[in-house]
C-alpha cells in the first residue's frame, strides 16, 4: 500500500508539472552518497562500514502572486539493504529487510514525503506569511530546533507557522504535531469515544532583532508537550550572534521549567539550563585562517533530586556539527571545550581541525566525570557550484566516566579509542 501511495504521489507530480507553465514551476533535487567506516579498539568490537544514499526530488510551484506550494519526495536507504544475493532486491524492493548499522535505521522501503506545504505571503498587505503543512524548521545554531540534515532521513515537522519579517525584526509563531495519539485506531476519528486524545505537540515563538549592525539577537519561548505523560517542558532563551571587524562571536543561554512527567500520580518538575559560547578571529592574509574557541555546558540530574529533572532537554536539534562528529554528546549533562581552526587554500577547498574535551556536569555512579576527547580533521571541496565533496577523519578517546560511545553507538572502554572516517558527495540540481 505504501508503494502504491508513492506511485500516486509521483504521478500527481508529473501531471502537475505538465499542466503548469515553465515559469510557474521549478524542479530540483539532490543525490547524496556517504561511505562510512568505524573502528573501535574495545575488546570484542569489530570494524563496521556502510554506504548510505539519499535521493530527493522537489517541485516549487508559484500558484499566484501571493501563494506558492512546495513538495519534496525523499528516498533514504543503505546500499544492499534490499538484500538478495543475486541483486534482484534492488528491483523488488523487499520491504521485509532493513539495516540498523547506522544510528538511524534505514528501511528498504524508505520513500516518503519529506516536505509538502503551501505558503501564503503578503497577508493583509503586511510582511506576514503563513506556511501550512510538512516543513523543515531550523533556528539559530540548530541547538534546539534543527533540520538534522546530517542524518540520511533528516527531520521535518507537520506544522503551521505564521511568519512576520521586516529588515529590522522577524518573528515566527508555530504549532506542530509530533504524534497523533489515535493515528493507528481502527475506528473513525470523529466517532471514537474510547481513546483519549493525548497528542504530542511542539509549539513556540521565535523572534529575531536585526536592528543592530552586524548583529542579531534571538529571543524564544518553546513548549514541548506530551499529553499521555502530562509532560509540558517550557524553554526560554536568548542568543546573540555577531561580528566586529575580523572577530565573530555567538552566545546562547536557555532556561527550562514546567513539568516533565507524572510518576505514580506525582508531578516531576523540569528545572534546567544550558549555555553555549563561541568566538573566532579570521586572519584574511593567511588563506582566510580562522582560529576559534568554544565552551558549552548543560545541567544534569543530581541523585538527590527525585522530585525534579535537572537534565537539560535538547528537544529537536542538529547536534552533529555542534559538539564533535561522533554524536555521543548532546546539550544535556555536559561540559565541552573546543579549540578549532580552518582555512581556504583555494577558492574551492576548505580544510579544518577541531579538538574537543568533554566532561559530565554531574558525576556518574562511580563518581567520575571525564568523558574523554575528540579530534576531527575535515576537508570540503566544491567540485562545481552544485557538487560538493567532504572527507573527514575523527578519533574519539574514552575518559574514565561511563557513557562514551563510537559513531555507531557502541561503548568505548576506558583508555580505548574509536576512529570514524567518511567520504560524502552531494550533487544538487
């Protein structure tokens, strides 16, 4: 049934394109292939590798002067996951097979609607727009809300977003549904009186002040709400991003409150906070060399506070480029420090390196807080304006505290290391 649905959508796209004039519709897409290899020196851990591919086809249609529609189809899979020894699985698309080598399970029948929305601009002759449907949302450094493009699947929200934007001020007000509680109910939604409507929603207000030259100030209020557990986590924060001469800087602080859940009829409150500060200086005369430093921290749970949760809730981020590349560190119960540098030997080549040192904000059961370190060396080459190539080597070294893992989420024992190497090619059109 799912494949039939995809065929119907694809045929509808073809018909839609055929009916519209060339000036009304823009067709685009992406093919991204990434080969990954992970080794782990922990006893018993074997080297693993895979090749994953993401294919996208998108249509951007101008319906009238104030209305547009956007549809994006995405296929995400690992090479060989269709899985037959004679190779016919790629034609048959065997839906019973899947691969879980990566941190994201990739099913063999993995084609779906990535985005599908309609946008109304110039509402009431004001700089006001409404975007309605499945869409990508990302704000700031993506620490709390991000599109997670590193993932082969990435992230979309089923959302309604009202946007106000001028040269000096912008504000988004959004409502999204993360999970519909009765989606799988066999009875009609309207007449179902036996199932409580306990949805999972994510709503927020995000404002950007642009009146200060070379600086922006973001202010936001977010609610992550799950009616099935009485969770209602509120996040309030501010972010400064700017430049002065050849220096750049970013600082973000977030505070969380509300209720995280109910346990045995008792409400457990949320009390947490997080901070991220980074800065850099660019030496333009030395191939655009930028030298930077960063400090990130987020609260964790204290063992003596059973009536509240103090671990910062990371919400819906794009963590991969933020705290190293191994992806075992998130903005919760952590402190991280980084020194980094990057330069452009040519117009099309960028080379960079990072060193990260990690620790727990709250010590583990063995009274340890050292989470080890990570070294990243990266190269990004533009083969043309639409074709990009990326190569990276990552070494993750475990600390004394528990919780260190490799890119495929396997434990790294104390004093052991893991290497992660990937090569990625992205062609967009």
